[in-house]
């Protein structure tokens, strides 16, 4: 198939592109490089399935219109402003990118009858209330403009399914981690902890560290994203992916760096947006897509550490 990945130079986008190329599709990427970097895709530049890596913005209608002249079969829409604190400091930028940008991509999908796979977030939820984790039908609670923009975009995407019979699916992966994730700013906690461990720094933990996260290895996430694109069974649906297991941040720090690792608890930068318990129930993905995670947290951390050691601190996207 001919597929477009918006935000394809980002962390998850890079792995989605790899999965699509492994599955023998023709791939185009558009990315404004605000969160990603071309180096993430460097190894695919000579791949026969890699058609174009285009630096552009999803808010530019003319650029999108020209790009969609390729008549894609699927658009994997991952481009977004993803930093929670940035959304609090500058909600307009997050709205412009995550809501208006999604609308512009949706319009091109509608005009060309292209399926959209929309990447949302688990940050739209309140804390998990069920012993088996958060379900797709559970209450949402947008505690940041980032989460609010994602919910708004989700509703727009689903409205195009109902109004225009456009094939779409909304995905809410839980906390994804692994190689190529940033370890600076609001980068992933696993990458941050590993980098600090290797440099001998204190592992800084926001708040009391009892908040939990469900950590999904990035290759499992990419497999979930692409399978949702390939399947018509999930059209019009919201679907989760996660490990189905949560871990307190205090315990994660010990798992990454050992029981004797130096740790410090620091004030949370946005406590109003903290979610106390994030645990995924992925039974819908298993039922509809026959998807389930393959990489355990321990194995995923080990793989991530091997990659971070191999970069020797020269991770271009962190600069």
C-alpha cells in the first residue's frame, strides 16, 4: 500500500515507519522536526519502500494538498504537540497543532478517501478504577490543554466516520518507551532514568513517586498502530494498547538503577495534570486485532539501555 506517516521522524513514528517498510509498503513521511529529527530515519533513506521524507507542517493546507496527490491508502497521523507543560504554558500552539492540524489532515483524508489512524494518548483519562485497568469506555478527564486537544481531535476524527463514512480508528497507547526516545525535557521516564544512571546522577522523581505507569515497549506499540491501520474491524473504534501491568515510579527507578541507586523526590512541575494510576486494559485490542504485548518491562529496559549505551550520549534529537 501507499501510506503517509505524519510525525514519522519522531520516536514512535520512526518505529511505525520501520514496521511499514518491513511489511513491504511504500512510505511517505511529513514532519516539521519540532519533536523528531531526520537522523531517526537515516537508516531507511536508501530503502526501496521509502518514497519521501518531507519537512513540512500539517497546519499548511497547500503542503498537505500537494502531498495527498499521491492518493494514500492509509494515513497514520502521529504529528502533534506532545509536551504537557508546553500545552499549559502555550495552549494556543497545542490547539493549533493537535486540533486544527488534525482537521486539515482529516479533510485531505476525506477528499481522497484515505483511512486515518489517529494517535491519541492515555493522558485523556482519570486514574484507573478497575483492578484489570482502564477500559476504552471509562471516563475521560482532560487535566491539561494537551489532553483536552487530543479529546477534541478524537471527536473530530470519529465525526468524519459517522458523517462521511470515512474509515478511521482512534488509538490510545499507554506510556511508550524504548530506543530513540528523548531523554531530555519531558522525554520518557525510562530513557531519563537510564541516562542518569549511566552518568551517575540522582534519579529525580516527581512528587512522592507512588504514581504508576503502564509502560509499553515501542516495537509492540508500532505493531499495534500498523495492525489497526490494516484492519477494517476497528474502523470507527477507540482502542487501547499497553502492557496490562503498572508500576510505581519509585519501583521503576529501582528496577532501572538498582535498590541502592541515588534518588531524590522533587516538586512536580504540573501536579494538576498528574494521573495517580495508569494501567491499561488491552482486551479490546486482543479481541479485535489479536494484538498483545510481546516484550516484558524488564526486557524492554535492557534493550533500551543497550541502545542508549551505544549512542554514547550523541542522540541527535536530544540536542
